[in-house]
C-alpha cells in the first residue's frame, strides 16, 4: 500500500526533529563531559597511572627494608656484637632500655626468621643507603631530560630499570653483598628520575585549579606503594622466602610499563587517543598554551642565578631536606624499630609497618581535596594552602615522635603515635612538594630535581646514622637520640617554610621577550587565580 506523500513528509520532519534532538543531546553531553573526555578525564587517568608508577618505584625503594629483616641472621649478628653490650657499665639502664618479648609474641616468633647473611648494622645501613646514592646521581639529568625530551619515556625507563635490577638482586646477594649494593644503586638511578618526570607531566596536564588534587593523586602513590610493598614483602618472606620478594614484585610491574606506553602521552597536545577536543582545549587554554606549529617545542634556558637566589625556592629546598629526614627515617627504619625494639615478628611487623602508610594515602587524598575546595571558594590562597599541608607534614609527626620517645615499651601506644605521625606526613604532597609547579611551572622538573637531590642526602645519612648508633645497642635510649635529631629538623622546616614559603609564580619563570615573539607559551596560572 502506497504511503501518503504528506505522511512521508511528516515522517521526514519528525525524523529530522529526532535527529536534531539527539544531536543536541550529544552536544550537551559533550559540553558537560567534555572536560572529562569520552569516558573518563584523561588528565585523571594520567594521574592515576602516574600514581601507580610511583607506587611501583616506592615499592622497590622500601621492599629491601622488609626483606633485610628476613635476609639477615640476627642471632649471629647479635652474638657478634655482645661484647659491646658487656662493656656497658650501667646494667640496670640496659634492663629498662630494652623491651622484652611478650609470651604471646614468643609463641609466634622463632629462629626460622633468621636469614643466611651475617650482615652487621653498619653494613645493613650501607645496603639500605645504596639506593639513595643512585637516586641522587640521576635527579638533575632526569629533570632536564624530562623537560627537553620526554617525561613519559623517562618514567617508563625508570620502572624498567628497577624491574631488571630487582630480578637480579637475589643472585647478586648470594654471590657477594657488594653486588647486591650495586643492584640497589642501579634501582636508585631509575628511581631518581621519577619525581622530576611526574612534575613535568603534572605541569603539562593539570589546570591550575586542579593542580593540588592531581599532584596529590600522583604522589599519594608513594604511600600506596609503601603499603602494598611492605605487606606483600612480609607475606612473601614469611611464606615463600625472601628471594620471591624480588622476583614476584619485579614481574608484576611489567604490566604497568605496557599500560603507560600505550595510553599516556607527554602532553594533551600530543595525546591522540582517549581524549576529547574539549578536554584538550580546556587544559591547554587554562595553562595559557596555544597549539605549536609543526610540533615545535621551545627549549627554555634555566635562569640559574635568579633561581638560586629565590627565597621561595630556597624555602622549598630547606623544607624538602628537613621533611625527608623524618620521612626516610620512618620509611627505611620503621620495620627495624618494630622488629628489634618492639619485638614484633615478621608477619605482625609487616602489617603494623604498612598500616601508617595506608592511613597516609587516605589522608593525602582527603586533605588535598579539602584544600582545593577552599581555594576554589576563595577561602584560602595557594600560599596558605601549601603552608597548611606542610604544617600537617611536620608539626604533627614532631609531636608524635616526642611521644614515642617516652612511651617506652608500650607497644599499642607507640604504634598509634607512629601511625598518626606517618599519616600526617602525607600533607607534604599538597604542601611544599606541589609548590615547585606554583612558583615556576616552566622549570618544574628542574626545580624538583634540585630540591630532591639535596633532600636525598638524608636517604643515605639516615641508615648509616641509625646503623652506627644502634650497632650492638638496639635500645630505647639509642632510638630516642635518633628521634630527637629528627624533631630538631622538623622545627627548622616549620620556621623556614612558614616565614618564607610562597605560592606565587616567580618573575624568573616568565619566558624572555625573544621567546615570546616566537610563541607565547609560558605556563602562568590563570589571571583570575588567587595566590
């Protein structure tokens, strides 16, 4: 039966209207979700994958702190150092300064937790510090490579280098401890470039009003990696043996390398997959970018003189150094303190050592979001936001360490104070660690490389310092000295950063006029953003 022409015409009109409505809905959805990308904001996907990447690197950084507890024959080391204890004149002090095993703990602890290697405390300190020698060497080259070449591939290469060294570590340890130290040095070389690389990625991907949140997502991975690595290392050491810590953790990380390679590019401009034009334009416009012609990328000279004379930069440098002393003291030595002083066995040690870092991860995400909301509502400036984060990361741990110094063998109270202290250290990720991008986004990689280079010094000082102080002397008295040195540095950090820290973009970040004539591509905060 033939269709009436008027009906056919009406059907076409309705079809056109339906198409228009659908097209309008799509446009609305695109405008509403455009900042997010087709399914998920790619800038947040970059942050999440970057967070996992840092989790992997930090996992490799701390797994030896747990593994060494299972690798070392502590009974043999203790017997070899007994002559030092016998020389102590005040035996009554010794009795009160050493925690005794509880009956319950004695039933679960056994000599089987002793490993094959007779490495005394100074040698253990040297092994733990070797990572940081490599870490320090690669920081500055990593920062400039990330800025001038490819932050994406610098990050990927660092993880691959850590994977290779991890798999070779058990073989190296069996041959000679010096080869094991070399493997740790190589892992440090890979780890050193990660913070500069991720700082460059954040500077290119994060709109100014989302900078704190994205930076906190990325750097919270260090806490998450610490949690997973300590727990997994403890479980593997207790059930399969210490060598499987290096094999299994190394193999699992190859999955991340493939995902990072396939999904993420160096900048929104280079990202061709998984990103909408709306999100790409939103990021680039918020950062003051325009699309470069022919993919030309300016290589900006670092204004070294102005940078090194900059008071806000020096405040970040001092805060980073002082904070890292406390951070590395807890990160590296907490498992040893739990095992040798509080007398927790391997399984309990791993769980209790990991718990503070899990709380830290949650706290970091929460605090960064709260501070970002307060900035959006113009309740606080960027400067105040950074100082609040830094105060949480220094003042609270300082108070907790004072408490730990005097609670003695009260295990429950000591663990609670340690947990609170480590939790609040997470404030550094939305505090001074995000501050480099505020004051000079064009040179964020170089800035964090410089401060992290200096701040890595505690990484090899702390293990050697603790090893020397506790060699044949694993007592509360010795650890009290360690804690009070840390407290003194926290006081310096608080005073310097609260007085001289700033969230304002510095004049030396601006590209000079010869560059601006070619392409005005500075990375300032938006003009209406409050400082």
